[in-house]
């Protein structure tokens, strides 16, 4: 917020666009792009998990990722944990659905 305020004050004082405006513009574009990439990545992951859950492939995908490849990757551990959580939620919703409508 300090950069924005300083740039505005400089613009008001000199009635010209200050050189800091280019830096501020670049920072704003970078944040917008970063937010877009975050949303795009999570949307793609959610679509994959939904697709795997609908095709009964979520358990198989989680098991294949858990297999020993000679090394463990931290991101793979996180993905497997999230898949397991999604499976647990799916099972819970199915149990609640059957309890309600059976």
C-alpha cells in the first residue's frame, strides 16, 4: 500500500506519471497472473479428482502413487493424502445419502 500511496502523491505533486508507476503496474499484473494460475491449478485438480471418483479410479490412483518408486516425493505424499481425504468425504456422503433415502 505504501508504493501505491507514494506513487499517487508523486503524481498529484508533479502532475506527471512517476517512474515508479511502471514497477507498480508490473507488480499488479504479477499478482493477477499468480491468482489466475492458482485458481486454474486448483480447478484442474478438482476436475481430476471428481473424474477419478466418478470412474472409481481414485482409489487405484492413490494406490499407484503410494507404490515404492525408490524415492519419496513430498508432493506425491500430499496428493495421496488429499485423495484419501476426498475418498473419505465421498464415502461419508454416500453413507449419509443412503441413511436419508433408504
